[in-house]
């Protein structure tokens, strides 16, 4: 343990800066470092963290209450691509005219879509009406992408 003056003298001797690390400790903790280099490294760490950070987007897939099986499958494959990239998907069943008289058809389409994913997705928001649209928001189930990556590695 050095006094403040001794620590400053050592810092001048080695041409470094005396930086206080933990001021509330008893006694306070200080370190001899090149402060400019330290700041540069911290900025690089922050830039790298910002670079690696990814914002999740919400992608929309439009469906109809009278959608054909193949059309539904095609749209769900596209939704699967969005989910694989880490995005969330909003499934919209759009009702037109007298289709609103039979909302159960929209619920059936949504149920068929969720069955197609076979438990690989998590329902973020339950199916509900927003005006003339029946919407459901889905995201990847925890651990599914990791499992898929492991199986791909094992296959190779």
C-alpha cells in the first residue's frame, strides 16, 4: 500500500497515469495505466458491442380465411425464413366483405399455421381481432435455433 504522493511519483517515473479504480474502497484502489490507451480500448469494446447487437424486426405475413393449402405452406415457409434470421412474425388473416360473418374460418387458418410449425415457435401474442384483421405474433421458441444448429453440425 502506497501513499498518494508515492503512487504519483511512481506514475511519473514510468510515464503512466494514476487512475482511481474503486474510490469507495477503504483504502481507495488506484492503477498505473496509460489512460489514452485505456480509453481507446474501451471505445473499441463499445463499438464491437454495438456491432454485435441486433434489433429484432417484426415481419408481417398476410393470409386469407379462404387460403389454399399450398399458398398457406408457401407463406409459412417465408415466415420460417424470417424466424430463422431472428425476427418475429405477425400472421394477419385479412377479412373482406361478408367473410366477417364467419370469424371461425380465420381461427382455423391460424391454427393450421401454428400446427405447421409443429412446436418450433412460441406464440408471443394470442390470436385476436384488430379491426377486420385477425392477428397472431410468433417468435422462435427458446432453444430451437440452437438445436437446429447442433443437428446441422452433426449431419456434416
